[in-house]
């Protein structure tokens, strides 16, 4: 399976539960998901979706992989910051309190103005962020 996920990370979908819990196999899948990059994280065992190091690798490749991270990591400011730097729209998967973090929202909006719609209400009204989103 390791060779299969090195060729196509999405092959992790057909892996056994044991292999979906194998960090080496999942890391290889996350790194080798072709155009989908970190998307292979969705097939990882729950404990690996909570592995900060692995999730950081996934969101650096594709910020939207944040949706497959554990709830705790979606509330981890550093993980979310990496995700929104990769893809501003990842803000939608961030914990509510982070969607109210102006600095984090600014990074998301710099990457993709569309991300402003996912910010906390008070930040959506921020003139500087609105201008940045244009």
C-alpha cells in the first residue's frame, strides 16, 4: 500500500483500517495526492486526523484539508493560519473563535477575498478587510 499511495495518495481510500492508522502510509498519501494534495487526510484514521504534525503537512499542501482535521486542530491557531495561507477559503472550517481573529482573517482574505464571508460578523463589517477582499 505504501507504494500505491506514493503514486496516488487517494489510494488510501481503499486501504485497510490498519493502514489508515499507519502514520508512514498516511504521510505518504498526504504528500502524494496529486492535484488534490492534502485531501487524502479524509481517509486517515481519527487519531491521525488529530496528529498535529501530519495535519500541518496536509494543510500546507491544501488548506481545505482542514475540514478533515480533528475539532481540536481546527481550533489550533497555528494550524488554521497555515491552512488559510494555503487557501483562504479554509477559514470556513476554522473554529468559531478563530473566525473572529482579525490577524488570521486578514491572512485568509489576502489569499482569497471570498474568505471574508466566513469571518465573524464584526469582522465582515471591517472596512480594511472589506477593501482587502476587493
